[in-house]
C-alpha cells in the first residue's frame, strides 16, 4: 500500500514537471523574437519594391497574428504592390505580385491621356491575342502624289509606321462586351467547353463574341493624328514583343516617283500629298526642308529601278 502511494506521488511529480516544461516552452516560443519586413516609405499601387524600400524589424512571435507576413526578402524585392502601402507597415505576401499581375494604368499619369477607339477584327487584331496593357505600333498605308510638271502629278502607294509603343486600354466585342481570347484553343475544345489540359473554357463557341473594338490610350496630339490618318488611308496594327525596341523607319514606297521603284524611302516629305476621300482636300505633310535634293532617299540595296526609256 505504501509503495502504491509513492508510485502515485512520483507520477504526479512527473506530470507536474512535464506541464511546467511545456508551459515554459510555449511561453518562450511566444516571446521568441522574429524578424519580419516593413516598408520604409509610402508607395502607391503598382510600385516596384526595391531593396531600399524594406527593412527588417524584430517583433515577438506572439505579435504575428497571420502567417502571411513576409520574412524572406527574395519574396519581396522586385515585386509590385497590389495596393497602396505606408511607411512602417508590415509587408504581407498577398500585397505583392509580379509585373504581369499589375494593371499598367495604375502606374501611368492619366492626366494627359485620352481614349480613342479603332475598329479591329481577328484578321487585324492578331487572331485575338491582344489585351489591356499590351503595346502596339500604328502603321499608315495611303496614296501619295508628286507633281511631275504642270498640272499633272504621279501617284504612288506607301506605308509608314507613324506611332510606336502605344498602350492598349481595352478590347471589346462588336457589341461592347468583354472580349475573351480563344486563339489558343481548338474548335473541338471550344465545342466541348474543356481544354486538353482539363480546364474549363468560358468562350462562346458560336462566335457571338467577335473581336470588334480596340481602345487606345493616347495624348490629345496623337488622337488628332490618328483621326486625320483614318480619313486619309488605312491604319494597321503591329504587335510588339517585350524585347521590341523603338526606332524611326523610312517607310516603304511602291509606285512611280521619277523612276518606277520599290524600296525604303522617306515616304512623307514636303512634296508628298496624301489623298483624302475628297480629292480637293489633299493634305501636305510638312517635313525638314533640307531634303530639297532628295525627297525620296532610296535604299539602293532594296530598290528596283527601271529607266523611263525602257
């Protein structure tokens, strides 16, 4: 009987020791310092986080009420904030995203921009591979005239990239609804509503959501030029790659300009007339007057010349 009491007392002591150690460990884990990151400045939505924009601070572990606090700088630097953040506020993982997840217009000064609409179709809109935030170039294709003596004039066709790196504000269907790109799916996938990878496809297989409207964000001066060129000829879109660089082109001329040739040339010069829908309203394109001796600087490596005597 005495041994039994001693055994019970020993068990109670062991339980007490275990509980004491566990409680101590729990308290230590709660007050154990943890390093987390805070912002060093206020940042608006869409700002890229640089190394100097964050700093480490030490707080008790019990102060962390969520596991979404960022503790690894590699998960923060070079990411973009999805919402406005403030100095000395904690860095949370859901606040950050890669550049592809940021609306580009949150980082633009919209005070000098306007929206302009252009017609678009699958054939002119890269089979539907165009979306908000993409960058495009605009190319003009039109008719030109040059005076050949007296009242007569010679005409030619030319193309010229006149505006580059223009940002797409939105694309929509012909009826103004949100456009869903399905160029990466086959007709069978569209018909079944499920892609080959097993993902659901929310695209109208009947084609009622045809691509029809393109909205660009441009300056007022660019809008004026686009509207004028729409009345003078045709505007075509060029899609840019992420690596695309912006540089000036000469343009391409096809037709009778002194001699019949095809090749790169200064397509828009002081003597070139753009034909309007009304022939009486031709518009001269002003350029540098220093081109008096060579209004069309031909690229000899690409032109094809036939003498008029032939």
